[in-house]
């Protein structure tokens, strides 16, 4: 049993490392997209599309990867996934046209599917009462978004953006080797060798899956989208250079990744439902304040005109982004605690579907952000849009969860 425990810890460590590197590469365009935007003279919508292309593939492959993990085991699927990404990452440094970046971005995006492989692979090495914590630690690999913001700007400043893909390709290859040496096969990891795609996708008939998809599209899709968007936001809104902008943007990305492990522990202790409820309320408050654009207005008083300025300076803005990053870290863990508890035999398939929904949120949102910016000229319009999404989600959660619980309690009393 001690040997199994040591193996479980080793699997958790190398899987988290692999996911961190994959996530950093998945977010690569958040930084190198800025010099590429300047080089190709892209507008905000095109920039949003550029950053979102890897997210699209990373989302679409999550369902088949989750199913293959249930069928063949997470160890071999994770290794092959990382190896398939090495060459496309390297070739990005040689791209010169917009379409080339888009096509290569699609192939690099496969790295984002690593989450749907690692989640069931890690979960099945641990007992049920520890799965929330284990998946939270693994999910802390989201901090790769922050790692990218520390590493890529330093490379860009020192040697130009074209070196970033080469460094990342080498890092992916080395990580794949480390993962294989430190991981192990687990008979429990293969839950169904014969099930067809249609049979395993039958989970879509369960309304709970759709509800978790909706929650995850906020806490993960929103996290991915804003991680991609924030560097250029700081550059445009506050006039920072790329290094300082990336550092401040990491104040959102880092807690949004690292604290996912603590969110897993909270979900084990207090339940996924309570954690998700409070995550949405904190998000609602933060997005309400972040939505205000920089505004100057004058009113007429009895003593003459009086002018006011409304708008967040950089430090209150960064604090609010930090708080929201913490909340979304907890929310990402709580959603997968739901899945581990309620879909024990189909964790791979369900996590793939829910991950797909979150990833698609991360794909569409940067494009929406860019379109809104081009249309309105208001940078905070991205937060206005997210505020509306969270508002709808709170209403949905209340009506489908809390209202139903109240009805059940009243029936029990009667």
C-alpha cells in the first residue's frame, strides 16, 4: 500500500508539471501575440482570433481525449499528446503570415487538451475523499498562464519573440520525457476498453452535465480569456511596457492557477455546491466594479458646475483582478469535485465534455472582447460582457439548486 501511495504522489507531481508546461504553451499568444499584432498590423478582433485559435483546438479535443483516457489509460495518452505538439510549437517561430499563425495555433492548441487526460488519470490514484484535493493540485497547473507571463516577456526583450516557440518546444519535449519516467500505469485508469464514443457521450443526456458546463465556461473559460487579454489591456489602458504589463497580468493568472489546490480542499470540506455559490457572488461584485470605463462628467449645482472622474487606477484594478482570480481558482476545483462525486465511472468522458464547454468559452470570449472593443472603443466592455454572463449564471444556479432544495425541505416538513 505504501508503494501505491508513493506512486500516486509521483503521478500527481509529474502530471501537474506536464499540465503546467502544456498550459503555459497554450497561453503563448497572450505575450508573443503583442509583437505579432504590431508586425501584421492587426485590429482588436484579429488579435482576439489569434490568441483564441489554440483554445479552440484545446477545447474540441477534450472530449475524445477524455474518452481515450478511459479506454487506454492516461499515461500513454498524455505522452503522445505532448509529443504531437513539439513540431507545431517550433514552427511558429518561422511563420510570417496571419493564416500561418492561425493554422499552427490550431495544432499547438492540442496541448490544452491535457487537462481532460490528467484529471481522470490523477483522480483514480486517490480515494474518493481525497480526489477533490488531488484534482485541485493537478489543476493548479493552470498557473502555467502566469509562468508564460514571466518567461515569455523576458525572452522577447532579450532575443525577440521568435525564440519563444523554440524554447517552448524544447521544454515540451523534456517535460514529456520526465512525465513518462515519473508516471506509472494504473489498472483502475482503464474503466472501459470497449465502449463506443456514442455510448460514453450518453452523459450528455444528464442535465447535471450541462449545468456544470455552464459554470465551467465562466470560471475556466473566463479565466483563459482574461489571461489572454490582460497583457494587452494593461499596455493599452495604462501604458505599461510588455514586461510590466505581463507581471501585473500575472496577479490574476497566478492565483487563478495555484490556489485551485486550496479550492479542491475547500470543496472536500464544505461541498462543491457552497463553494460554487460564493464564487459566483464574488465574481459578480468584482466584474461590476471592473466594468466602469474611465469617465469624466460635469453636473450643474447651485454653486456652479462640478466635475467628477470615475474609473479604476491600476492598483485597485489589479487588486480586483487578483480577488477574482482567487475566486475562479476555487470555482474550477468545485466544478470537478461535483464530477468526481457524481460520475465515478465516467470521469474521463464527463470531464472532457465539461472541459470542452470551458475551453469554448475561452475561445469565443477573446473574439467577443475584440469585437466589442472595435465596436465601442471601450476597453472595459470585456468586463461588462462577463458581468452579464455571471448575472445570468447566478439566477440559473439559484433556480436549479437553491430553489429545489427549499422545495424538498418544505416537502419533508409536510
